[in-house]
C-alpha cells in the first residue's frame, strides 16, 4: 500500500449524515437500513458536530459497568476512569436524541492527508470510522477500517 496515497482516494464521498436533534430510534433505522457502522452528525451548515457509532446505540441495551470503589482509611475512592465511563454510559442509556448519545469529539482527518497518517490515527485511537472534513469543518467523506483493508488488498 503506498503510504503517500491521499485520504480522498480511499474515502467514501457520498456520506449519509444525521442531525443531532433526530431521535435515536430513527437513527438506528437509518444505520441498519444503510448497513452503516457509523454516521457523521452535522449541523444545518453541514459541519461535523459528532459521530454516531453502532456501539453508541448498543450501550442502551447493555448492562452498566458500575464503578468500583475502594474503602480506605474511612474514605471511598473510585478507580480512575471508571466514573467517567459510567457517566457516559448513563447518558447514552437515557438519551433520546442523536445529540445525547453521539461522540461529540470524534477523531477526524483531512482529504489531502496520507493513508499512512489515517491508519496511524485509526490504530492509535482504536477508531473504526473516521470522518473526512474540509477546512471549514464540513463533512466531505468517511473512511472505515474496511476501506483500508480493501486498499491493502488492491495494492499488495
């Protein structure tokens, strides 16, 4: 795979998007119907405001991970990171709109950046889908891990 291949050459350009005010049930129907693993969430101007992943929807049906606390010298301590995860899971479980359950700060990439940089960000951030955004923040594409696998298969 040529490391200097531009992201625009592997991205899906005709991107289905969601709005933050859409109901979660409607978003789930759209994701299932289009067989999407993730959909960018955009404002009225088409600028990225979040990313809704299938795993964000699955949380509503999952068992909560209650934070582990330790009693020590008369105090209660929650293990680092667990309280934040618990709060995020509760927010997603009770959320009724896409804006309630989406990731409001997804990892993004520009269309002229390289596939090497894309693969690095996806790997390092354990990201399965990455919105491609223009200089103005508008969504111009999306890349899934499968897109990278297909590129590797074509070029090796």
